[in-house]
């Protein structure tokens, strides 16, 4: 059996992940300009793969290209529009998965909630808890077995994750979000699709309200 070496990722892909990480970690702030020459030097790449990475990030909505390249700065209107789309799609997903998911699939969702609770109790890093929260939503969508639904939400994935990070500001946010996820799952485990769907809408509405408050406060500073 021969060993097959993995090919290194193209420079544009490495640049894409590096800039995305900087945005998510807050090293690049909303509205901050990305100077191509400076960023290329920092990442050790030429301008060509950097520009390709920026085009991908623009497609995902994380950067804006006008006369300059800027990190996307969300407006309250943007947030409301995306959350209203999520409420429609994810409430449907919660109801459908409640009806058709296997016992094993429901157990997988429950395991994610248990891991989230353990991560909070152990005071793990914020990004670990955010990724577990994301996984909870992803499994519910995955188990609908509806590929078109998954594609529509996947197109918003970058912005949804970005909003999750911004939404984490505030006291006891991890605990509050976990409680809401547990409430959704309680109805799913009871196979009550209508209540699971309503609980998902309620959760996303609370998320939206909190994020609008965070953005309003940040805009005042």
C-alpha cells in the first residue's frame, strides 16, 4: 500500500480561510478597509490569489467591494431580512425533522446539546460553543432530507455564522441559547412538530431582538 501525500491547498483558498478567520475573530472589524498590498504581504502571497479569495468572500457577503475592499458591516435591516428567512426555513425544518427523523438522528441532536452543556460548564472557548450551536441547527436542517432547503440556508452560512458571533455578546448568552435549544429539542423528542416549529421561531426571534440591541449599541459608540 503506497502512501499518498495530500496536495497543499491553493494560495487563494488558504488566503480565503485566513481572512475569514480574521473577520470571525474580530481582528478585522466591521467596516474596516482591507488593503490588498498590505494583506498580501501579511499572508505571504501575491495579489492574484488574494483577489480571488476576496471575490469568494464577497460572494458570501463577508466583504464589500466598491471603490475599496471593506469588511461587511451589518445593518439592522440586513439582520432582520436574514433572520426572517431563517424563521421561515428553519421553523419548517424543525417541524419536518420532528416528524421524519429516526431515533438515532434525534439522539445525535441530543448529544450535541449535551456537549454544549459540558462546554459551558467547563468554560471552554467561545468559538467551541458557537460551533456546537451551529451544529445543532445544521443537524436539524440535514435531517429534513431536503437538499433544496439545505442549499438555500447554506448560501447564507457565512453571514449566519458571523451574526452568531456578534450575537454572543452579553451576559449568560451561552446559557440562554442552550435553554432555547433544549426547549426546541424537548418538543422534537415528543414528536410534536407544531410546537417544535413554534419554539424555533421563538428562539430566532429572541436572537434577532438581542442582535438588534447589540448593533444599536455598537452604532451609538
